[in-house]
C-alpha cells in the first residue's frame, strides 16, 4: 500500500505543499491561535463532528484570502458572522469528500505526510527540518498537537486523490470532440463599417458662453463634499513593545518553567527495504545478504519496491514514534544507529528497517533565550495595553482635546488629512473611523468618540479637529473638468445622431456598401475569417462570432467599441470547421479542452450530490 500511495500521489504532494504555504503566507503566525476547545462541536456531517476551532480557522483563512485580494479593505469590516456561512460550506464540502474517499478505500501512508512536512520551507532552518519551528508554527495556527496538523494534511491528501480520480477518469466521446472542433475551427464571412468617435470630439469647439451656460445650469454638480479632519490617538501592542525590557532572571525563570514540560523525546531517522512479495525465499535472500554485511543502499536499489526512496538508500526521514505503523515504530525503537531489524510485517508489505540517525532534542537556554525574551516583552506590552486602554477610555471621555490625554498616557495625538463620508487614506480608510467621525456626537456636538476597537488589539479614539463644509466651486476651479465632460457629451450626441441615420438607412433596405458610400465610411470585408484573426480588430471579430448563424440572407447588427466608435456589421455566411484537415496535435488540444470542461462539471456535480445526501446538523 505504501508503494501505491507513492506512485499515485507524487503530484498531489506538490498541491498539498502549496496549500500549507498559502495557510502560513496568508494568515501569518499567531493570527489563527484560537482558544476554543476542540471538543466544542459546531457541525456534524454524517455523524462526524467538526469542531468550533476548525470553523474559526476556516473563517480566518477566508478573511485572509479576501484581504490579500483587496489590500485596501478594512479588516474590521469583515465580520466573523458574515464569513461564517462560507467557511462552514467549505468545511462541509471537504468533509463529505473525505468521507467518500474513506468509503472507497482510499488511504494515505503516514510516511507521505511525514515526507511532506520535512520538505515544507516554513518548517526549516538553514534548509533542514526544525522540529521546534514546526511545533511553534502549527501551534500558532491553532493546532494543539502535531497529530491534529497531520490529520488535516492527510484529509487534504484524500480530497486531492479523490478529486484527481474523478477528473482523470473523465472522458468525452469522439463525437463530442468533433462537434467542438467544427465550432472551434468555424469561419465566417462578414463586412463592417466604422464611424469613428475621435473626429466628432476633435470637431467640438467650445465658446466661453457655452462653458458659462453649462456651469450656470449645472452648478449642483460642482459642489465640494463636506470633509472633516480629526484629532486621534491610536493604541496597540506594537506601539508599546519597544519600551519593554526583561531581565536575565525573568528569562531564566521562564526557561526553567518551560523545561519541565518540554518534549525532549528523540527523533529517529529511518530507512527501509520494502518487499511487496512476501515469499519466504525472497525474504531469506535479503536477510542473508544483510547478514553478510552487504551495503544497505545497494540492497535498497536491488530489492526495495518503494521506488520513491530507491535512489536515496531507502531514507524515510524522521519520526517521533507516531509516523509509521506500530510494528515498524517498535522495530525502529529497538535498534542502535546503523543496525538493521529483522523482517517487519505491515499492511504495506515486509520491511527491513534501518536506524540511520538519532536526533536528541535538547532544551537549551542559549537556543531559547531570544524567543523567551521576545515573548516576555510581548506579554508585558499586552498587560500595559490593558492598563492604558482603561485609562484612555476614562480620560478621553469629555476631554477638551486629545493632546493632553496623549501626553498623560505617553502616547501621540495625531491629526488626519480631511476626508469625506466616503472615507480617505490612512486612518480614514477604516469605515468604523469614518462612521464615528461623522456621527452627530463627534461632528456636530464636538465630543470625543468612544474608544473604537479596530480588531487585532488596535484601538483608537477621535475628536473633531476641523469641519470643511460643502461649498460651491467657482467656474475657474472646474473649468478643465467641465470642458472635458461637455466636449465628450457633445461629441457623443453628434455621433449618436449620425449613427441613428445609418441604422435607419440600413433598416430601410439599403446595402451596407451603399450606406457606407453615402456617409463616407470605409468598409472592410472578411472572407472565411477565423476566430483568431490578427488582421481584424479583436472587438469586431469577437462580435462577429457572437452573432447567430444567418438563416436567410444576412444578419445586420451594430455596437459601440471601447473607444466610442460606432460599428455596423453584416454577417453573411458561416462555414463549419473541417475536421478532416485538423492535424492530430490540434485534435488532442481540442479533446483536452473538452475533457477539462467536462471533468470540472462532473466533480462539482459529484460534490454537490454528496452534500445533498449528507445528514448535516448545525
């Protein structure tokens, strides 16, 4: 079974590695630490529980994905309850797929997960796996033990393998490929004429009277927005961290406390020879060569059926006792470095296990001192944050100005740039701050706001600094923008009037050639044009291929391009692709496109069916 997994899941491992990278890149250490007990159930899917911790982790990942795609978005605007339904749908979808994989006998060899963890850059120091970094990282992500984390990875392996099984076994018939080929390689005969927008724009010559009349008739358009500038005080842990200091005695005391519960169990590095053929003759043959001091790595190349480790001397990496099957782990634990075990039977086959290396973990002050000092500073800053926060709430209430409050708290009072009710930059990019600034209590009555919790231990209190009321802009202030918009408007009106005449002439039965001649338009004709035709404007070509097939005569239509040109187009004939002339490479490409589209639909349909049939309790 171990061999089967290695053969089938090499590509899957890359996908899982990317998943791990995304989790840590998007959320960062510390952002997913959740104190909710694993025992608190949030969902039950076909009898299997999903904990509240998993739901909160999914919510945090969803938030991070949204923020990574929208960096200007205020984190505080993403409410957990708003994200919760999507996070729960994702967990349900994942759970039903894991259950389906298990029911179909799909499994994951522990060594695969172990190898993957060893290869993840986030868990390495100087290119080598660092168990302390690994354990710290997964705890920071909310996983209370390595088994929880490996369970998550194993589940992801199952989902990937099941989805690959469905997608890779999807197929399309030859008839479907031919049908798609005749559409893809379809050609069309059409002609078109263009009424350019730019000459109409160039022809507009605005007089001072036109500009003044337009300004007088539309003065309401040229009112400034009301804007406010605020005085504010920010408070967060990062601001307090640099001022914290710790003594060597404090570090020593924390080190001794942690040393009592530190996991100093050694990690054992194993190699093996795997035999799927359990014949006594083959086992005896390998054992005899081992007894004769044959080179273990050479025996791996000659006999081992674990192809993934055949070129690396059978190296399986490190284990702390819970990576491999029990019989394998017991045999490994009984060995001395360099020693090879007697034959060991597992579900994967027969193993000859070799202990390559013992990594004895030592909890040393020199190695832990910097981390402990930083953690102690962080804790001190958090304690100080609580203290200053209470003082800020008390002192800012009814304060005449925030400058004195800031001085008393050894903080800084800042003043924002003016911003409207639609927000602004820096502190005004937060909808919560904008809402508080424009509240009647702050904007009209002049009181300080409540201390606002912006999330992630970021707090702010604000007070009105200056009000910039809405006012009428003068003609000189808006002349440029007014002239530009009026020019565009007049040019479009002229073009629309001319395009209406063209449309009417065509509707009256005139040919496109005759209409083009009357309106001095240049016509272009395309004979047997392909979908990808670099000789024709892409907008025109796409529009021509979006038109329905003509049944009688020609189809006449028109559209406006992105730059404002008016285009009238006549489609006269559609020729289906000739599959006889399509070479094998192109047919393979078309088949691949069809299979990808079909397999995607099949997988989504399969997943939806599993969800609909599932017994889900929320």
